[in-house]
C-alpha cells in the first residue's frame, strides 16, 4: 500500500475524507500545509505515489496501476472519498474516477487534462541521476552541485525535497530509472473511457498551458458535470504559487451543497 500522511479533522463532520495525489517528483509532504488547512471538518490523506517518497518502488508507473493504488487507500479509509490530484496525480485521480466512480464523491483536478502531452521530464530525471551524491553534507552542497546543470532555483528546491541526506550514502526517494523508462506513459494518457457523473472541478493556473480550450470537449465527455476555474497569476504549480486562493477554491467546491 502507498505511504500516507493523515491529517485529522479539527472539528469532525460527516464529510468524507479528502485524498490528495501529488504530481511527478513530488511527495505527500509537499502538500503538508495545504492538507492541514483543509483538515478543518474532514480527514485529509496525502499519499506518496508509487516510486516516490516512502511508497514502494515497482516495475511499472502507469495510470491504471496508480488508480488501483488510490483505490486501495480509499478502501482502507472507509470506501468513499473526495479526491484531488495535481498533474500526474490528477491523471491518476481521473482514471480512478472513470473506472471506480463508486469510490469518489467529488473530484478536483489541478492543472492537467485527460490528454497526452509533450512536456517530457527526462532532462530533469537525468539532472537528478547525474548529481554526485558522494560526501554530501548539506542540502546547500547538493543545490550548488545541481545548479551546474539545472539553473532554475525553484525546481532545484522542489527536487531536493526528495533527496534523503540522512541515508548512508545519500539517496533519492524517487525511482529515477523507472520514471525515465516510463516517461512516455507518464506524459501520455491511457485512453481510459467511461464516465464520471459526480461533481468535478478542473482548476487551472492562468499562465499555464496544460489545460487548453480545445481540451474542454474531451473533459466534458468524460466528466459531464465538470466545472472550470482559473487562479489568476498562477502557473502549473498553482497550489504552491497561490496556496490561499487554491485552498479557498477547493474548500468552496468540496463544501458546496
């Protein structure tokens, strides 16, 4: 089973738990602040997706398998949940909703569509695989080494959250070799059909190009009750760039009668 971080409700209600599925190279811990803030009246469960964080390393990284992972967590947590996924996690959440709609009450998809992309991440995998991990004492040391091949400080900070410096020797909490091998499937879409008739929110960043107008017909065919919202001034990492606006929008959607 996937590794989970469970945030208990401050004032428990009869609302189902919220399951959060992170994107590529992320982890449950990346969502810690948002998860805690959303855990006002419901339990919030953030997972490490397979081949990430403290979850098992497997021999595949494809969306039907990831959806089954999420289904297993929901079954263990009572059998019904609201589900939110960002990017890769959003695709896994969509496949789950299309194949196991009985497990999903409401769906939040953050800045991704049920389509194949060309946003290949192999270059970033190679940058992490190429990092010399010998004699690393601090994250600052790792950042300086990674900066030689990856100039984006924000991306370096994000990736280095998955570097375990306490291990001997230091190691990535990412199955980088497998993620590279499965990249075509990660940026792709498995062609999952079906229909999710429950409420679904497709929340995008204003400056992101991941969800385009031409994707709406596909979204509405698979998710006929879909609503669309956009966070002003945010890009693909909308939850990190505009966390309070992100939380407020998600909370309003989940709590609406």
